[in-house]
């Protein structure tokens, strides 16, 4: 079955960096566009970044553009999100998802605080 396991979250100071990973199994990872979402407390889940199946196309929410970079390694069935210049408003649980799928992982908590 489809399984998505996010990791790499943690507590970081404003201005810091984190790299999230999402390991996928149970489907042909290389054929799917992949997304990173986040959900802050008492807010709806929002799309943060997306990447095409080959990795040749990426797009970002305006709130993270220039600070976050999405990438993938199809040989390792792994999706990444490099986050820099982190802000308190980036605090959220981060999830990965294959575009068109309803399967979600457990998410990884990112907390930006001094």
C-alpha cells in the first residue's frame, strides 16, 4: 500500500534552516508529481511547493518563494524540502503527497522559535 514517511522536522531559531525528507513506497514514485503541504494550528492545510515527476518543474507558494527549495531523487524514492531563512510563521506540520492521491503521511513538525 502507499506509504509516505516524512522526517527532518524540529525546533529551529528564526533565520535557521532545515531539510525535510519524504520517503515513498507502494507506488511508482518516479511517475508522480509530488507536493509538500503544511498545516499550522487552527489553519487549513496549504500547498507549499510542488515538483514534476522528472524534477524539471517546481513551483512555490508566494510565502516561501526564494526561501524553500523542493527536490527529488527518483532512484531513492525520496522527496526533499530545503527550508532556509525560516520564520515563526513557517511553524506547522509538514506533509508530502503524490498529486492526485488521497494518501497522507504522519507529517513532521517544524517549529520556528527563539
